[in-house]
C-alpha cells in the first residue's frame, strides 16, 4: 500500500511539472520588442527546445523507472538502494530544464556585434543597456556536472555595477547566428571567469 502511495505521489509531481513546462505561455511574446536594426536577437529555436525537452524527459523517465525498481526490489535486494540517489538526480533534471526554459522565455537579449552594445528586455523589470566589453565587472559560470543526452545545462552570470545578467547555455549551445557566436566569443574572452560546478545548476 505504501509503495502504491509513493508511486501516485511521484506521478502527480511529474504531471504538474510537465504541465508547467508545456502549457506555459511564451513569455517572450509579452515583451515589447523595440530595437535598432543593427541588433540581433540572441535566442534558441523552438525546434531545439523541443529536442532538449524530449531528451530530458527520456532521462527523467529512466530516473522514475529506476526509482520504482529500487522501491519494489530494494526490500529484498538491499544493495539496490545505492541507486536511489542516482534516480533522484535523473528526475531532478526536469526541474533544471523548466528553470532554464523559463529564464530564456522571460527575457530577450539583443546584441550589436559592431559596437558590442547589449539590450536586455525583461517582463517585470526595466530594459537594461550595457556594453559587453566595457561595463561588466565580473563574469562567472555555473554548470552541471555532466551532459544530459548531449545538452550541458548551465549559465553565465554577467555582473554589472547595479545588476546581474543571466545568460543560459541553451542560447550559446543552440544559437545559429553569427552575432550569437561573436557574443559568446567576446564573453569568454573576459580576463577571468570563475567556474562553479553543481549537480543542479538552478538559476
């Protein structure tokens, strides 16, 4: 009876997390887009997001299956309990995915490769303007310990004097424009970038 209750609770959790990811309105569409013609929108495509989501859900499904296996067989084969942390880690990738997709959708980043000027438009904050080469006082990275079926979750933190700009890896790994490449080349050329590795790189 206890096992059935745990299974039901896990299924409910998975359902609500999935709804949050797939039924969320595209917040980016709520941002007023007003930019000079020389700026390029740094973004990832819906097709890429769909592929990353599909791969992550496969990982989460494996984690849930492993979790159930440990619960069912762990009573008789005690050594299987070693796999419990691994199953929870795999399930947690869904939370990381929703967190990063939310960040990508809640802001629009525009970059002018000729001047290195950046515009960041937010839904609930004022638009931010800065120069990528002159204004940052520090740059750091937070990344996952390993790739998830080809996708490495993580993000850059560009520290300005009054605010910090978050740029998810999803944009760097899957952007296809020349301006996108130039932006990250110049960002990575910052004189010292602190790198932090986490199991769950939540923004």
